C-alpha cells in the first residue's frame, strides 16, 4: 500500500526533485496533503469499491498524460508538464483530477 501511494504521488504531481525550491521538503512529502490523497484516490477508484485496480490506475495515468500532451504528438515535454501543473494550480485545467 505504501508503495502504491508513493507511486501515485510521484506520477500525479511529478517528482519533487525537478523543483529547485523543494530542498529537504521533498523528504517530508509536502506536495500531497491528506485531502489531496483522498481526492486522487476517489478520482482513480472509478467503481467506488475502495480499492484501485491496475486498470483504474493505468486509465487515470493515461488520461493525465493525454491532458498534458497539449500538441498531441504522443510525447510530453517538460514545458507541457509545467504548463499543465500551472493550470491545475489555477483551477483552469479542464478534466484535471
């Protein structure tokens, strides 16, 4: 379970190591608070059984990738990722979960 939650944090919000300002805060997991974990879990648990199947997790990640790939070339650049996260923070990203 801990490994799955760590994977969700890493994939959903990106690795903190990419952010120069994180420093030692990365060790504390400051990017995902409890309410964010719960929302991410509910968004992924599409059949509401309280468990994540591999398909539910994969489908969620594919949808995120598709949202980030703004030019639809099948790749996500660092610029696309940064722009996606800016939109998420501002609440302007359609279908962001």
